[in-house]
C-alpha cells in the first residue's frame, strides 16, 4: 500500500492528508523509505534533510494553521542549484561542497510559504551546465529506465526522484532545456513557463534566458506547483502576475479546430531517426484530440547565435570568481563557455539583441496563424552515463557541447511557455518526450493541451522496471 502512495498524484496525496487517512509524518516517512530503498541505485537525491522534514511534518499534524497552503504537507525535492537555508547547497561544485546558505532562493521561499516540506536536495551537473547530471561532488545520476544511461540534465536529480516515487513534486530550472530534457528521459513532465512567470533573484534579471519551473509525474501536479511558485516579485524585473493560472480553472477543454503547427522539417537540424519517428507518430493523438495539424514552423535559424551569445555573456559574470580563484575545480566546458563570453564584443551582444528582437516579431506573426507549435524535446535518446555529451547526431558532427540540445534552446530564446510530456519509448525501452509550445504567456493553454494528450496516452503510468525487480 505504501508503495502505491508514492505514485499517487499530488491532488490525491493532498486528499489523504486532508481526510486524515494518513498523517503528514507518515507521508514523509513513506517517501523517506522510498529514497532509502532506491536512491542507492540512481543517485537522484544527494543531500537529505530527514530530521528537518519530520520536524516540519509533526508541526503540520499538530497545528491546523499549517495545513492551508497549496502544497501543504507535501514532500519536495529541491534542485541543488537553489539555495536552501540551513541545508547544504553545493551547486554541484567542489568549490561549494560544504556550503550551507543562511537564506533561501526565491523559489524555495515560495514553496515553503505554500507549506511544502523539503525532504532533500536533488543532483545537478556542476553549476547546472550541460544536459548530463554528473559532478565531482556527488557523481552521476542514473536513468531509472536503464541504469547505464544518463537521465539528462540539469534538473536530472529532480526528474529521477519523481520517476522513482521519492517525492510527489520537485523544483527545476531551465536555460537551454534543463526542465524539459530530463523530464523526457525520465518519463515525467517538465514545464518551462513564460519568462517572468516564476520570479527569481537573478544577477542578470533584465537579460536572463533562465527560469525556474515545476516538475511532476502528471500535468495536474505541474499546475499545482506552478500556482505556488508564480507571481509578481518587485526585485525580479521580468516578473508578472496572471490570474489565468488558477486551481479554480479546469484543464479540460474542447480542442476541435485548434490549429497546431507541426515542425516536420525542424529547420533541417540533425535528429536521430528513432526520436523523429516517435515525434511524427504523435500526430494521430493530436488529431484524435480534435486539432487541425499543419506542417509548418517558425524560422529559428538565428536561435543558435542568440543562445550561444547570451549564455556565454552570462557566464562571464557568474563564473568570473570561480575561474579566477578555482579554475582547477571547474570543468572544462564551463571554462570554455566563460572564455567564449570574454571574447564577445559589444557589437556581438548588440547583434544578439537585434536578432532576438527580430525573432520575437517573427514569433508573434507566426502565432497569429497557430495556437500551438509541436516539436521533439531532444535530438537523441538517452546516451551512456559515462559520456559527457554527444559529439554527433545522426552522423552530423557537432561544434560545441551544447549543439545537441537544439530542440530546447531554440525555444528558450523565444521566452515561450513549453512543456515536455512523455510520448513513449524507444525500441530498447528508453523514455522519449514531445514538446508542446504555446503563445506568449499562454501557459495555462499549454497545460490544457498537455492534459488532453496525457489523457489519451497515459505513458506516465509506465514505471521503471528496476523498481519492480528490486521489490521482487
């Protein structure tokens, strides 16, 4: 029975608490037991805060005023890029291997205020760089569907913790695909909201491509967490309020006649055939939902230059001290990206801003014709956990460690809301995801279509085999 509780939706776990069928202390212990049993195989959770979690759970049980928050009583995994007061936060870096913050990041502050109980920190690559979750502090996080494969990244620990029933919700963040890529490879849902939907105290608040966001096993789980972490914050310049993101609104709607642009040609970018075939096979699902599908896509040819410039630009500030003082403790790809930023001229950044503005105008015109854009999430299936990143895709040699992540970062530069939702498995049983992209700030509509797709496919019900084998 307890194993079944671990895989209940957020809504149903909340019902167990509100109906007193289970105490918060019992619910937390159920998830602690799951972590203790399965985490040694996958290394998803890296710093555990059991004592604090149980203390908060007892307080929940004994004080009715603690039971009213949106996420009240629910255990949560926090990505190790987010500062947590009193709980070690390493950013996946040896530089911060013993760092214990005295304050919370904004997303952590918001989930705490919503009543969630932090059960521990989830693994991430060093400073969140790259879509392969490994670092020299804690090691690699394994894909639960094949323990010799990567789970992606950089929110890989959160994704795997969810896939293994260690937590009902988890935080993530996404610059070039860090919410969406590991979600696709762990058979869970990862949502990159519109920029500004989830506020953050970012050093580059006016020009960031990064955003925090929710991860869950089902779309409804995503909505509940999104409500808790969204909203206006005066110190976050891009943040905004939007009453359309509400638990009062149903995710179920009629999609008859809804126009979907299907990115069939993918701007001629490289993709492995098994990923592409899975993507094309999903057309029939959207047709059953009632959508009208047209093969079309926006011109994203400038997105590489925009993404590479802004990423490198941000690295020159965020990693200056790390590299100047501790270069021997920083991985090569971060140093490379930092040096790329140092070599950017003012013209290079002005050109990137110009191209980004031009792309925005093109996107606005494109979404005057369509309600959604559908794309794959990744260009390749999960690769060996021993490999840092793919150097070629479908025979095409890549130039940088980031190039294979193009299905996600081409969307990051637009600022559009985008969700990764399970779309099936490769012939060898590895999870694949599909990406639903919505109009500017139409986050709720993205969740609505994702819900309709999830209702017909139910891929989230396929749990990792190793959970069953270890139970036997």
